């Protein structure tokens, strides 16, 4: 993988989705609290995403429907380290592990992300006992900052594939939100790539965000070597696609180190 002084990567994570056992314990607050307590020392704070489910009974005689039942459902529990750069997300039949790159903490590389994610996968399996791994998914978020000059910025100078619409009819294009879904020649799984212009805190910069999502199907979580091999293969495929998408002008923004 190319090395850059200032890589565009701002976030990377790996998610695991599971096939549950027929006799699994119902997902709920007691189970979540037990899991969180078992690993509380590893994280500085914990938060929960909760939604409310309401059951409504239809009424007659033109009366308003009546609420007959109301309950809170925990969608996901998030556990953060002190700096907020490492996040474990636990949901029903799912776990994800995120690494965030900041000015103070550099991205440690995919190898470390993978090792740490597999460690948390092992903890999840030991506690929840899922039947099998349904899907593993790699996610990347890149942010490219393009300096704005006197002349209009032409995105095709920075990205190889930017479709456009006729300016004489539609007017000047001032924003993009593009999503491509392609079939990976590596394993036949879909690769989702999204490119969007997003607000920048610096008025002299044009900020372009790239979101990558690559699932890795049919992996056996009993075989760590198979897991690592499949995830590394998918990661390299995403990196190759990124390098194919950008131009040399974009690479110059990242200040590539000598090999």
C-alpha cells in the first residue's frame, strides 16, 4: 500500500454480522449490562442508542387510535477509549470496531485494526455464542482537501471518474453526491463507493468525502487464518480501487513518502 505523509483516511472499521443460535438469550438490557461490565475496564465511557417501539390499537367511532404498549429497544451499545479514537459497537447479532484518525493520533494501519477487531470478535463469541459468521464488512472513510484558487476547480483533474451533466441546459455543477455499486472481481461481492462534496471548515478548501464498503461473505470464524486472509484481500482491493480513482494531482496533496 502506498505510504503518504498526510493520508486522506479519517476512519476505518470492521463489522461482523452473525447467524444466531436457535436457543440464544433474548437481546436486552440485562445481557448488554453484563457484557459491558465484563469489559468496562477497556473503555472510558459507554453510551447506548435506544429507540421506542409503540403498539397502537385502531379505534372506532372516529376516535383517535389508542397506544396499548410502549417499550424501549436498545439498538447498539458504543464503548469509547479516553481519546474517542477507538470505538466498539455491539448490537443484536453484530459487533463492529472503529479506529478514527486525528491530528493527535495517526491511523496505526490495517494490520492493527484487524488484530484488535479479531480480539473483540473472540470476546463477543465467548459471551454471546453465535452459530456462525454471516458477513464481515470493511469500511473506509477518506477526506480529500482540495485547495481553491482563482480559477474554478475541475474535479476531473483530481478524480478519474466524475460523470457530469450538460452545463448549457442544467447550469454549472456546484455539488456532487455519487454512489457506485460494482461487483468485485476478487470474490463477487459488491463494493459500494460514495463520493460527495461536503462542507469544509476552511473556506479556501473544497472537501470531498469518499465512503467505501466492502463485504466479505462466506468466511469461517472458526478459522482465524481464513478470516485474516479474506479481510486482507478485500482491504487490498479497496486500496487498489482508491488508487485507480485518484489522479497524480490528488496524490501530490498527500505528500507521498519515498518507498
